[in-house]
C-alpha cells in the first residue's frame, strides 16, 4: 500500500498510529496538537478573510474581488488539509524516533498571503472602484 494511502487512512483512524513505534513523551504529542490547532486557526482566518473581501468590498471590481476572495479561501482550504497531514506525519515520526518532517508549505503559504496582501495594498493606494 502506498505511503500516501496509508497516511490518508490515519487521518480518519488516528488510533492506528498507536501501532507504530513507541509512545512519545506526552508533552511532545500535546505540542504537536497545539501546532495543529494553530494551523487550523490560520485556516479559519484565511477563510474568514476570503468571505470578508467578497462581502465587504462591493465597490471592488467583480473579477478582482472574486480573485482575491478565492485566493484566500483556497489558502484556507490548503492550510486546513495541511494541518491534519502535518500533525499525523509528526506524530508518526515521533513514535518511530525519526527526524520531524520538513515542508515547503509554510513558505508557500507565506508567499501566497503576501501576494494577496500586496494586491490589497495596491488597491488601497490606487483605489478600488476601477477608476
């Protein structure tokens, strides 16, 4: 079975993670859970920002408004999915006494949010009514 399919199964049956390796110090598992919750809060903030752009900027040109809103919503979806994947990968690594996994996702998320923020700065500076 591929590693991806096995990882996906652990998303929905996390009790199976106990079959791997040894139980780590609970402090590390709880820190991993706090990190998961931070990713979920970030995802919720991105989703909320996407809805806010769509609902509270009616004077913004439709395509620009929808593009910015969809970019934030997509980042929120990816962040939520990445949260559970990262939690599971870290928990598995700790149980196996392996190095924690590394990821480019934080850099990609940061660049995406920065791009949306720069677009919003340009809209504030140059106006958003399409003048």
